[in-house]
C-alpha cells in the first residue's frame, strides 16, 4: 500500500476524533445548555482528541519510513553469499544494493543479473510488503489508542485550551528548528566529504592547480588517468560568466526599476512590470536552448565577420543569456525598494529646489541602497548557481582563459557532471564535487557577510 493512503486514513481519523472529542466534552458537561461549565470551548476538546489521534501516529509513521529502507538493506545484505561481498569496497556494495533495489522495482540495473541477485531482489520485495502491512497495523493501533486515551481523559475541568496551545507551540518550535537543522546537516555532510577528498588530493593542488581532469579508474579492469584536480579553471570560468551576466542584468534591471517607479505612468507600469517578471518564470532549459541555438551562433557569425576566432560554445553567449534571465531579480526587488523610500524624502528634496534626476541620484538611490545591494546579491547568487545555460551555451571544457569568446565551464556544471549516474563515494573523482560545493558555499557566505556590512552602514545613515 502507498504511504499517502495511510496519511489520508490518519487525517480521516483526526477528523473523527475532533468530532467525538467535542461531543464527549458537551455530554460530560451535561448537555449544550451547560457548556459554560467547561473550562475551554468544546472545539479545544475536539482539537485535543485530534492531536492525540494524529500526532503520535504520524511520528511513528515518519520514523518507520525513515528506518525501513535501512533495515531492509541490512537484512538483504546479510542474506547475500559471503563470496559476493568479499573484497568489495563500501561504494561497490552500495552499487550492488542499488541494483537489487532497481531490479525489485522494475528499473534498469547496471550489472548482469545473477541468480543470487535475483533471489535478493525477490526477498527485498517480500520484506518490503511485510513491512508495509506492519506499518499500517502499528500506525492504526497507535491512532486508535491515542483517540481512546483522549476520550477517557476528557473532563469538564480539563484545561484543553492550555494543552492544545502548548502542543501547537511545541510543533511550531520543531518546525522552526527543521530549517536550522537541515542547513546544519547540509553543511556538515559537505564538510565531512570534502575532508575525505582533501585526504586524497592536496588542498594546494585543488585551490591553485591549473589543470582540471578528474578522470581516474574506478575499477581494476578499467583504464583511466591518474586525474588532475586543479580547480582554478572552474573558478575563473564561473567568475567570467557571472561577471558578464551582472554587467547585463544590473544596469538594465536597475535603470528599468528607476523608470518604472519614478518616471513611468501608472498604466505603463501596470503593463511593463508583469512583462518583465515573466522572464523569471521561464525555465532555465528554455534559456539554454535560446543561448545554444540563437545567441551562440549569432556571436560566432559576428566574430567571424570581424575576423575573430569564436568558439561554438562561449562564455559570452552564456553570460549574456544568463544576464537576461536574472534581470527580473534586480528589477523587481529594486523597484520594490525604491517605492518603499518615504515620500517625505522626495518632497524635502523638491522643496530645496532639486530636480527629479538630482533627487533620484542624491536622495532616493542612497536611501534605497541597502535593498538594491540585497537584490544584486540575490542576482549574483542566482548567476553563480546556474547550470543549464552554461552546459548548453558555454560547454564542459575546463579552459583557463580570460577570453570570453572561448569555451569555459563552471563549478556547478562540474558538480552535476561528477555526480551523474551511479558513483563510488570513496573515489576522489566523486568526492571532488563536495569540495567544489564547499568552496561555492564559502564564497556565497563571504558575499552575504560583505553585503550585510554595506547594508548596516547605509541603514544607520538613513534611518
């Protein structure tokens, strides 16, 4: 059975528990005419019963779903013949288990299906069915038990409102903590895997090396190079494409925001702003097609007419299209920030004899600078993290060049390339993706710190 059907069952149980708890409170009070004798409103008693019927069961279901796959893998691995696992690394064992799971679910496997693997897949399917039925029975029993407990404990003087509000407060704290814990888990996982990478590759080679070719042999029967992990070409490619994108997006976005907020008529603004924001809703793969099929050939033909040697995939093509893509981020956020500047600042400037352009340059833009910096920072982060446009328009070649007409690649593109398909996570080639991710995270964090410093300085000046 599917997990969503169990969730629907629990929601229905909570609805029934709410009705029964509310009715139980009214009956215990002596009827509808004696509701005033209840400590809380009848709805709180219903919510109390619904929480008892739903929360413990949902918690059990979450734990069961989270641990079920690991338990199944442990049981299936223990049933495999010892000679099949002998001499295999953790990564190869992970690939074997993944093939067993794919075979059990009808997906494509990456190795020959032996009788032992077929038996393990059948056992995995059988155990998964047993676990599903056991989860249904356990969760239903807990839900009914919680409802029974709430029914038995419902009394007129019970502080149902206090208990419900306390439970809701705890849930809000838990949900608020999820974002923090998720971020912490992401950072720690990237850091630990990066440390494993730096155990195999020198940090000096990674941060200062000028050759990137992470092709190493993954198996004994496979021919591969020793690998080169100098990430300087990736950093320069990322920087070049991002700078080109920002040279396009920041002036156009900021000037369009100034026009829409200060000069445009209301009718023009109502039409132009939604049209600009439509750019933000276009999928990045569409921008990639546009860059690969239209912009890149145009730049190549234009360069050929001028006697320039332009690669079929260039950083200039990717940067131009990426700049078009992030114009709405700069324009929309800058427009909102400029409109938030108090009208009294404009009136004071006009009263002193300043023109509209002088007011914009010397009053409005300085006052709106913190928000504009935030919008530009968001645009920079968007540019650094873009992948599809670079893959389709700039290519995969890790060239160390300052020429925007050459083919380059970026950090995010290489992360996707390194983690595509089944990989062994004890190989330097795969672990390099985590080192690149950690570097990208630290760069973004540094940009945030710098932006907050600038925002704090100017905010103190104009508040």
